[in-house]
C-alpha cells in the first residue's frame, strides 16, 4: 500500500480521504488544492449529487414529504438552522449510496426525507457488525478492496477504512467487548509475526 500520494504528501489519517463509492484513497491536501483551482458552487454540487444519487428526484421527494423529516417532523428550515445543511434523502431498502449503479433503487416509493439525526439512527441499526465480522474484515483486507468488503458486509467503505486502521466509533459494533479486545490482541500478535 502506498504511503505517499503522487505529489509526495504522506497518507496520514488526517490527510486521507476514502471514496464512499469505491473505497479508494485520495490525498486531502491535493483535493483542497484542486478545489481551489476548480471551484464549484454549492448549487452545482447539489445538482450533481441529486443526479447521481437520486436520479434527479431529490426535490420531488422533499416536496412529496411536505418539506420535513417523515420520522420526527423537523422542517427544512429547522434542519438548516441546526445542521447548516439541507434535509437528507434516504433509500428505504439501503440500495443507494455506495451501491453499484445497476443495483441502485431510486424509485420514488423507495425514497424518503429524513433529518440527519433520524437518518443516522436508521443507518446505524443496519450497520452493526459482530466482533468476529470485524476481525474477518481485517483479515480480508489483503485479499479484497475496501469497496468489495463493504458490499459483502452491507456497510460503507468508510466503515471498512476505520476498521482496517483499528479506529472506529462504537456505532459500528455497538460495543467494544472484552472478547473483541482479546481478538485484537491476537490479531496484533499475528500482524507482528508477519512483519506488518
């Protein structure tokens, strides 16, 4: 695995961006420089995301749902005031972000408007991994790309990125158990034995 980008910037945790679509790594320093030279307006970025992620149906879904979160009722204005971003659109069957184009389900009946908080809670319900799955993911990293592992386990490539580096939030497994810490100690000993 490369330790520096092609312009010589080191791939540290702070300087590494993991693409949600394919799990590829990019240098954040280079991305900032590129965006400075090629600025896009927020409106252009939103239109592009709408086209790619929701087949151009984002605004129609928000209008259909009355401009508010279907779970808690937070309005668009309240959401912008609290989070400084617009309401989110959720794929009910989870076949949206991070899924190959041919498997995406952007039917209006599969899209719903959610606030950031409700969307995060919904996604985290599905993304809980067992301790054994986490250890398996770490072992699989040499065989498969982060994107392939993410599709296999139904999580985002960013989740795989954090797991592989040994740094993740509690919402990935739901807990940091003694059993997992024991498995991690065995894994670290194994990696040390291999010289990794």
